[in-house]
């Protein structure tokens, strides 16, 4: 049976589209995330890449080098020692690049929020985040939902449209009950991007 695309070509002889739409379709259909697991959320990320969920059907294929990746999935606890490496790897990725924060620890510090002096209270204080996937840890289905939101963001991008404006458009269309959170801003609006240094506390200086 011929595919729908073949049927359209057979009936009309040509497909008319915008160059932007073609480029966006090709990019969202071949996302290459960097394998970057930091803690227990990485187990769920690896399970998502296994045969039961088959991310390759979405064109998603993990890479081991930031220079070959266009998506960073921060899965797990970001400590102050690791934050410098996260920023360095992010800087090595070429544009356009995207960040998905997976799990409570990467989103806001998780169970270490109040007393964990060694944990960054959200990776968005180090690098800009496009999509947050809550959970401790999130199930593979939630991660797939976040990846589909990244694809939706890529589909929305246009020349002259900033990333923030594209995120705001998607956030406006998202249902309130969705498990995936879209960032409508490049950094957390309540905090300033932090300097990657260990905080001066009694525990740190003891």
C-alpha cells in the first residue's frame, strides 16, 4: 500500500510547502540527544531508549558527543561540581540547541532543595531550559511527552520569532493537566543565572 506522501505526489505531482517548514520537519524528525545521565533519572532515560519504547521511531538517536547533538537531556541531580561540566558541554553544542530537564532534582533540586548545600536548585540556573518533565523519577512515557514538546517547539520556530515567543505560543496551547511543563522563558523568571561556585556555608567550609 503506498504511503500518504506517495499518494499526494501521485495525485498532484508536487508538494508545495515553505522552506522553513521543510527544515523544521527535517530537524524535529532527527533529534540527536546527548547521553547525559546524572542520577537515578538516567535509568528511566535508558529505559526509554530501549526496545519497549523505541525512540528511533521518532527519529531520536542518542549521541555520545555534544558536537553531534542538538538536545541535552539533564536527567538527575546537578551538583555544584557537575554544574561546570553541564555548562561546558552545553557551550560545545552547536545552534540550534535545546534542553530538557528531567526529574525533580534537575528541575528544582528535588529532595535536596532545602538542606542540600551541594546541589544546584534547578539546572535552569546554569543553562536555559526549554521543557521540564516533573517526577521522581518520571516514567518513560513522561519523557516521551517532553521530547514531543521539543518537536512541537521546533515545528513552531520561524525566522524573526524568538525562542521565548515560540515557547509562549506552545504554553498557551498546552492543557493545564499536562504532565510536561513548557518554559515560557529562557531562564527561571524567579532567579538570576548563577555563577558556578560552591556556596559558602558552614557545611562547605567545615
